[in-house]
């Protein structure tokens, strides 16, 4: 099975309204790196894994994403819950 970036992007696209456009791009970069990380799933590990895909931004951009970026964690959680509800029995 091969990795299809467009299908992955379509899968996480529902989270875009929770972020500003630049923050969403950083979110996707960290998420892809986290999925591809082979060692510990830390921010640093995700960024190391993601750099193989051409993430040319400095690490500090991604650390700033978690502390100061324009995004709403509660909206992200609510969107995730709505995506998971069909898979929860009863």
C-alpha cells in the first residue's frame, strides 16, 4: 500500500476550520511527522520524521504552533469527537 498525500489531506481537512491557514499547514506537518515517526512520538521526533518530506521550516515554528498559534483546541476536540462518533457502538 502506498502513501497518498491527497487522501491523507482529505482525511484531516475537516480540521481546517479549527486553525488559521498557516497554523493548519503546521498542524498537518506535525501530524504527518507523528504518523511517520519510528522512535518516540515527541514533537522533536515528529519533526525529524517530517523533514524527510521536505518540511523546510525551523523547529521553533512548530514549537510556537503549540504555544502561540491561532487555533482552538476545544474546536479540534469537538471535530475529532464528531468524526469518531459513527465508530462508537450504542
